[in-house]
C-alpha cells in the first residue's frame, strides 16, 4: 500500500512501519526508502505496532526541544509522529529460536527488529535452541507489550544450515510446494505442440532461432533471431511504423514463451502463480512460480522441439532506433541452447572462435548481433541510462549442497547483448500498448527524492563528485558520476551510494517511466514463466492480436493497482530471501574456514571497522578497535584470520593476522 496524502486537518498518513535495531522507528512510503515520520520507542510501545505493519500515523504538532532550543532530532531526520492504528499486520507468524527462561518460554525472532514472542499455547514438544515458527495469537497492546502465540512448526537446530534455510523461506512467506490440484492441472497440459496449435501462427521452425542463458538454467523463456528487414508485413500481425521512411539495418526478433496459452485467467495454475508473483532463486533450490511440468516442460524453449511463442520483431536503423515493429503469435524450434560463456567467446574472438561447435550460421548471426547490441547500448547511454556494473555473486556447491566458494561473475558481452535485446523488447511492447490506449502493469522507476539527493550530495562531495542541486535530477547527471568513478578505488562506494539514493523500482498501473534506464515507458514482457506481471502483459497482447482488447470479455484481464502492489511486494520478498541465503552460504563457508589466515581485499570501510573479502568469497568484519593505527584503504589488501562465526546472525568476525 502506497503512502496516502496527509490529511491537512488531521496530519494523518499511511505507510509501512520500519523499526530500527536501536528501538526507534520510521513510517516509510511504500516503494521507497524515504521516511515520512519518526516514532520514538515509547510511543511505538504504546501503539502496539510491530516492524513491517501497515499503519496510520500522524505528525506531532509540537516537537520536543532540547535545552539549547534545537529540536531533538537531526536536521535530516523526518518529523516526529505517532502511530494511531494498525491497518494490516505484517507478521502473523514469526520465525526464531526457542528460549527457556525459568518457567517461561520465548521465541527470539531471527529478525531482531521484532519483539520476542511468548509461547502461551502449543509448543509441539520443541526444545530450547530449536528453530521454530510461532503463530502470533495476540499482538502487543497497552499494558501487555509482548506478543504471544503457539508454535506451529519445528525447523531443526538453530545454526544448522538446513534449518536456517527453511527459516528464511518461512520468514518471507515463500511457497515451498504446490497444492495437489495445481500439480494435477499442470499434468494435464500437453507434452508437445499439436498440429492444430500451429494454425494461425507464424511458422519460424526453419529459422535460425536460439536461446542464450546460464549453463544451469532450466526455464528457457526467451529466444532471439536476427535477419535483414525486408518483406511485407505478415497477415494477422499487429504492426506500427514504416521502415521505408528510415531504412533499417536489422530486424531483431525476440520470441517469448506463450505461457498465457497454457494458463487461462482464473485457472488453478493462474491463482497459484498470482499468489506467488515470482520465481525465487535461492542458493540451493528454486521455488518456481509454475510447477516444473510447465516451467521446464511445454513452456520452456528447449532446442529441437516445437514451442508456442509470442514474437516481437523490431526493425532497427543504424542509429539504434526502432523504426517499425510487428507482434505475432508464432511457433519456433530453437536450433541451439547457448550459454553466456559460449557466446562471449564468439563475440570476443569472431566467427572463427575456438570452442564448442555451433550449428551452421549461428556464429555469423552472433557476430552481427554483437554489432546491433553495441549500437543499442550506445543509444541507451547517449540518453543518460545508468549502468551499474555490479558483478553477480553465486555460491558454488558440492555434491551434498554445501558451499565451496562464493564466486563473482562479472558481466560479459553475452549478458550485455541479451540485456540490450530484452530492454528493447520491453520498451517496444510498452509503447505498443500505450499507443493502443490499453491499460497494463508498467515497470516504474521514479526519480530520486530531494532528501535522498541531499544525502548523496553530502556523501560524494568529499570524494570530489558533484550532484547538481539547482534543478530536478536527470539520469545523465548520475550517469556522469558513474563514468567519472569508473576504474577508481572509490568506484564501489560511489555505485552503492548512487543505488541507495534511488527509489525502489516497482510495478504500477500508471506509465511512470523508468528513471535508471532513462526510458519514458517501460514494462516487463520477456519472462512470463517466472514473473506474473509479464503474464498479464501477454494476455493484453493476446487480446490485441485477437481483436478483442476492447470487448467486454477482456475486462477481467485489465490489471489493477492492488495486483501491481502485490507483485512489487512479492518481488522484494524474493530478492531479500535470495540475498539472505547467499549470506547464509557465505557464513557456512566461513565456519569451515575457522582459524584460516589469508590475505583478503578490503571491500568496505566504515567508522566501526572494515569488511575484508577472501579469495573463496568469505567476507567478514575487522572491528575498528582491532585495527590499531592501521589506516585501511578501500581496495587495499589485509592479512586476516577467520576468528568467529555466528550462523544465526550470519556474521563473520575477522582479526588482523
């Protein structure tokens, strides 16, 4: 739920309550990091609200003042307020470790921003030190500040990696298994494309079409092709623009699995996917949005088999502009399942690159795709798009599922190629639906808030970077800072500071544009297997192609603001869970390295200490008190010992060796 306007007569506002570990709290507008009110610990206790709750709060008309006459808060702090009622509880269940205190039993939450929960009902025979799930029956209220409830699930011993992974899954409300009726509906899906399904579709089974993904990917939902932009528009196409006005150099085809064909609105599969919102990629498992029978089967674009797709063809001129596009229902048969590493070799070395043999014609197409991707990237950078160059981190596991290393996978030409093609397809489809006057769920990223820019300006000024203050920010302003920092020791610090200054991207029924991409109109179209908003876009496009977009029967397909908000929440929960399991894997790996002495890179510097990363990906904190007179520098090297590991808190302490 987003922030509601303040009622001038009551000073009331609605938002999400975020409790800090020092007991203070703030009310935050949904979809942003911006606090609008600050709530003191005593007023929080009186309200009965807990971290994460959606609350109605009001600004206090009189601010407390210190003896000096200044307010008790810092100049950048939000105004003081109080919670007057809770609209929605965020934590009907709490995950934590069972603790015995005399005759009383408590669950200490893994999320330390939540209060301990008294166990006053069933405990399922759990023992102290176990990781458990407690269902909250009574929430805090005046006179009884602690919540209370009953244990509903035992997860295992606290600190055990399996128990900790289950705790993360439960904490974020993720769905681990599918109901029987959902699995049964998936089993009834066809295993191959029937001849009748091909009728009315553009036949691309003889074309050079292929997928490019990670080597371990199973749900292949996008494929690409490239040809010369000649020939008349096909019958049954939705087409915009005329490429004869501005001669096009390429015709890029992006072909996305036609998941909507197999998941009717309101079906059991659809309802389950709507609840999940997204697939979740944890370190040791995937929690898919659809059962594998669909996501890895009939909807996955495996090589050598016919698959139904929704294709967008884009005629692109030499300047990287889309001068015409065409949407088609299609059927494809991919000629290869390529990996990013294989494609990167071809893009870097050319058609004669050494490596695995590719089907005839694929290498030449890849080289030409590389030229197109470079052209698209130049145009995107010219308009001011931000390019954060954070390497992807991934845990490598042994045969028993235990981490052996945390590896960084930098972006390469192949990942950038697919990134450019998918961005272009998303923009083109967004423009098509906007031109058609049809509602859709957009991918929105708004400009930074003023207060966040002020904080960014103060943080970067000592490093010599200037954030304009005399006008509204433009993406190009922040892009210039990223470019200036590239290759310098503080590059990582600058990138993180910029990222923190930006609001969170979200889903919206309003076409608000995408600030970071410098795109006036954007949506998600390319991953309907793993993102529900993409599926809603496919349904709208299907109605366009069928000529029923404005019929009464299509009204049930119109997305709502509530659905967009729910998708945003699902996405954030998935991202947090994925990051948390990576932290858990890093901590488990550190536990296996206790006592090691090794040289590592200083990756972050703070007043309270420095974070050092070892060659195997273990990261830990060297407290400031242990540094003595050492003046650590970002990017420098330090010899350290792995001294202490806390699996529950996911914390690693290092000492200078």
